[in-house]
C-alpha cells in the first residue's frame, strides 16, 4: 500500500513528480520508482515525503486509514452467494 499511498498523496496535493522531487531532494525518476513499487520504502523515506507535504505523523496515520477505506470502497465486491444443486 505504501507505494500507491505515496502517489495518491502527491496527486491529492496537486504536485508533479518533478515538484515532489524538488521538495524531497530525491530525483523524479526515484519518486516514480517509489510510486510504482520498484524502490523499497522505509520509514525515513516516508517521513521525508510527509514533511515535504506538510503532513504530521498523526495526520499521516489518519490519511492512511482514509486511503485504505477509499481503496476498499473502489474494489469490486466479491459475491459470497453459492449455487446449490
């Protein structure tokens, strides 16, 4: 979830990867790798991304819950009905 969450946050703040790169000090290509799940995200990187967006640790936790709820709501609902013969 971290990779898609980071991308979602960036987009919610209306930033391009290049703009996010300027705020974090990472390259735009590295941010792309993070968002696509190709680069490992550790707490330090996530913290730097949150600081660049002006998000506190508490706010980040709340946003992660909101994001999880949005993803769950957007996911196709699986049917639990079974056919009986």
